[in-house]
C-alpha cells in the first residue's frame, strides 16, 4: 500500500493533478473496452499466441511478432482521427490475427474490410470469430480474411485505410511499402496508414510517397501511434 502511494505521489509531482487523473481515466476506459467485444459476441480475441504456435510458414516467419490484441479503446480513438469517410474506404488490417480490428472496423462503418494473416491457427480463429460476429449483426459489411503473407498481398484499387499493430519487422514493412507504391502509381487514390505501436516509425518517415500526418510516440496517455497519408493523390 505504501509503495502504491509513493508511486502516486511521484506521478502527481511529475504530471500534476490533471495528468494523473487523465491517466486514471484512460486506464479505466481501456480496461472496460478491451473485453467488451468478446463478451458481446462470444469471440476469442484476447489470448496471446506465440509465433511458434501460429502454424505459419514462408520466408518472413523470422520477422513476425507474437499475436496480442490491439488496444480497442486506443485504436477506436485513433481511427476516429482520420479525416475521411469510412464508408468510402476499404479497411485493410495487415497481420489481422484473430480479427478483432475487423470487427471494430465494421462497427465504425467501413463498408468493405479485409484482414491478411499468414498464421493458419490465427486465420481459423478469425473466421470463427467473424462468423459469431455476423450472427449477432444483421447488417454486417463485407469482411474477408485472407490467409497469406502481407508482403505478397495485392491491395484493392479502392481508397484505402491500412492498419498495422506492429505485426512484423522492417524487412516485411519495406516489401509492403514497395507493393503499396506500385499499387498507388497504377491507380492513384486516397490512402491512409494507421500504425499502432510504431516500433519502426522511421521506415515510414523515410518513405518518399508518404507524409506523416501525426505521430504520438510516447506512452504518456495511451498506445503510441502514427498516421501517414499518401501524398501523390
């Protein structure tokens, strides 16, 4: 108890009352939001999965990261910052895991949603989760889960909102960006990238066809993230 009190006093001294109570409000929001989708639909999105247990194969397995659920409270808040009409953009989650963000994207109003996942175990769980979600929603938009490598995925030619929750290392990011560049040159269109937990933010910053719209790289009040937009349309 004394230890917790000491931590609280240090935070109060460092951040002031508004900063401390802002952190408390955020923590409460995160804690309430994270299990809500599983509780509502009977899905399984919260349990973690190590790379070795994904039944993934191919040259990019070495660059994959373990599955952990996207922070729903933060991710919804971040997506709502995008200055675009969700109904006019295709939501693409590269490394979609168990499909949590696909469900959130559907709830936010995207009319076409695609998840790409190369782990067979995660892909199968995502399909089951989405089936449960559809049974609980009559007006579910078109949702597709592709079993495949994000580095080889052919992007749709519609306006894009691409989501990543630190799914892989820079080796794969560079391949994804090369494919994205070619796709945008062939069919110029609106394209936004939402990168949550942007461990490799510098790779995107060095990309000459993207501009950083916003980057919040500290964890002072929620999950770090960066927003990028295509600057050639």
